[in-house]
């Protein structure tokens, strides 16, 4: 769900338009510049259905490097992690716990260089939400509160998406995903100026409703965190 809402997080929290001392073409320069990395950065090309699905997808990404036994990084070109792992399996011949451990360490390194907007960190056992730019100090907790609200009230937000999407509330996650995916580049380039009254999901009324659902998620925790969202209301 957090990956799905990537363009709205970028629109609300993007503030890195200055790059190299000059105004860039992006409202969120980091997201714009990282587009060349393709599906290993930003909003994934498709939703993740399970832990197995996540691992299988990132194993298809091009391998950047592996760490050898002596600690040196060996740059790898034109090979996915899965292809490299199968090659190691053929070389291994029989099970070797030391070799298997080395391949797992290489997977953790590979996983570290996947920058989805919401990504599980296998090495730390955490989930990282990273679509937002660093916020001004006066509202520096807003982005964290926004993501936490999404997690705490995911059911309410999905109901809101179904209501907004029409179709009798029967839209599949894949159908909804395509609409948000189409708005990603506009959000990175334009920020809140991407909003259009006639746009499905990517309009001011929907964003305000989304923020209210996130507020409910924070309120449910009973820790008086909901005020942290105030700077994001349009």
C-alpha cells in the first residue's frame, strides 16, 4: 500500500528542486535523477504479493557487485542476481554451508541496493519508507507520521481507494496500481501541481481524504501523534 501511494507521498513531501546550485526540472530531484535505475528504485512496476514474490522479483534485477571472501567488491556486469546464484550453485556441486552463507551475504548486499519507496530491509529486519524528501525542521516528522498513518489504517485507506475508484468497489490492486504508476513522473516533476480535479485518485479532494484516514491511524495509537500531519493538509 505504501508503494502504491508513492506519487502522493512525493507530491506532498517533495522539496528538492535545487540541484547543484540551480533549479532543476524536478520538484523531487532525487526521484527524478534515479529514474534511470528502472524498477529497482521508486514505485515498483507491480505490487508485491508475498515475501517470496518480493525475493523473486529483486533476484531478477541486474547484479551490481558481490563481496569476495577477502572482503573486496567484485563488479558484475550483464547478469541478474538469479543468474549469478545459479552459476554459483553449478560450481558448488554439493551443499557447502560456507558457500551458501557467502551467497546469502551477497544477496543481502544486492538487496541493500534496491531502493523501492517502501522496502523490507532483510539485514535489519525492518521496513524502510523512503519516497519523501527530508522535510523542513519545523515539520520534520510529517513524512514519518504520514507513512505510519498509512500502515496503521491500511484497511480504511484501501476502502477509500475502492470508493474513489468506482467500479462498485471491486477494482483489483493491479488495476489501481496502474493509475498511480501513471502519475509517478508527474509527481516527481511537478509536486502538488500535478493535481487535477478530473484525475482519478490524483486530485486534491482524494489527497485530503487520504490524510484524514492517516490521521485516524495515528489517533488509534493513542500517542497524540496526529498533529504531526497538520503541515501536509492542503
